[in-house]
């Protein structure tokens, strides 16, 4: 996704809800979205997740209980969350967050289908203690 364009709505409010693991974001055009941390993590715009070209996407598994520990602003165009699994390289532009919010239901179903096809799970593998 490219950066800000004159048509890109900017956020008026961003809230992290740790208990429910959700990011609530309201935009200047009146739209607001409630995005799960898991959705944000599995659709990270980082090269680690998206790869370096079409068909190189890496399916993210075991992210059901991922948390966002911190969010850093990136200039005036986005945020960079730090996830509890150590992932912290994705920069989420306002445009990308708006797009995720707008398409979240379809993206979520695609993710579940990809997990099923791979025989993978949203559950994280707990290491024995």
C-alpha cells in the first residue's frame, strides 16, 4: 500500500483494548473499525509475512492469543505495533488500516480457509514447562 493520499481518511482516535485483544480506530470520515490483534498480526504488512512478491506470503499460525505490547507512531502516516510474539517490523499506514477494517470479514474468512487447507491452527503450541 502506498502512503497518504488526499483521499485517505486520517484517524481521529486509536484505542488498544488489551482484555479483548482489539484495536479500535476511528477515522475522520466517520467510519470506525474494531480490529482483532490476531487479524493485525496475520495480515502484517511486513516482508516477513507478505514476502517480497506475489505468492511469497507466509501463513501465520498460532496467533490466536497474540497481544500488542506497544504501538509507536510512524511519522504522520501510520503506526508500528510491537506484538507479544516478538514481531515488530510491520508499519501500518492509515490507508492500510482503513483497508483492513473495510475488508476484515473477507480477510478473516480467507485466513481461516488458508489455515484449514494447511492443516494448521490458530492455537499457539505451548511449550512444556
